[in-house]
């Protein structure tokens, strides 16, 4: 609930102040996927989660099974094989996730180097959120934060040019490999 800070303006000699209610143990996690396919509109698929736990009890982040569920939903929506390129978050590298990927031929996982946020298009989505709808906002309650998050993600979702810009910011490009039929080289 603590707002990200961003630059703003104010009268000379009067520093703008954003008051917040203090730190909160409440937490939000968001998992997102930027989906690209040559010749098609780019898409953003996301899943926010509010954690309502008491301090010290239970998990306060996504588990590998939550990421698996997001990937399955993406596969159903896109109706295509998925090549997933993601960072080295420990949940992404969990044994259950590796086993799931090995059991499904429509899913290929490629790990980014240990610390390479500049190669991850989703980092661009987080940047757009922090600089846009979340900047300099003192959230009054959980529902206000949730509405703002969902509205901001929806605005990005409706603008494929922004999602394309997140890929362009990584300096990675899409290339389509020619498909070969089995038995031919």
C-alpha cells in the first residue's frame, strides 16, 4: 500500500507532500506474461493476487503451481505452443515447474541469465505501471489499490503498441524458425 514515488511539480518553495497511512503487512503479487507472435497482435496476460495473511503465517508470494496455472490459461487463450522466457526467480526454477514443462511438449522454458531485467519485457510493464497509474497515489484501502492495478493493467492490455515497446526495450527480436516435418531435415 506504500505508493511508488515519482516526480511531480509544485509551487516554488512548496514541496508537494503525499501522505500515506503507514506501512502495511498486506501484500499484492502480480504475475504477467507478454505474449508475442510474428504477424499477430501482442498480448498481456496477467493474474493479480491479494495476500490476506497475518504476519509470519503462510506464503506471501506466488507458488510454482500459481505460475503453472497462469501458463495453462495462456495456452488455452492463445491456442498455441508457448516458449516461455523468464528470469531466475527461485519459484520459476522449482522442481515441480521443471517436471510440468518436461511433461508437456507445447511448453518450452528458456532461463534468462541470473540478473538480466533488461532482457525481460515484463519489467517494462512494471515500469509503465509505476510511472503511470500507481505514481504518487496514496491508496485509501485495498480495494482502491486493486481497482488502480486492474485499470492500469487493462489500459496496457488494450495498447499492443505498449506491449511491443516493452519487447523493443529489451533489444530482443522475434524470429520465426521454419517448421520441418518429422523425417525431413
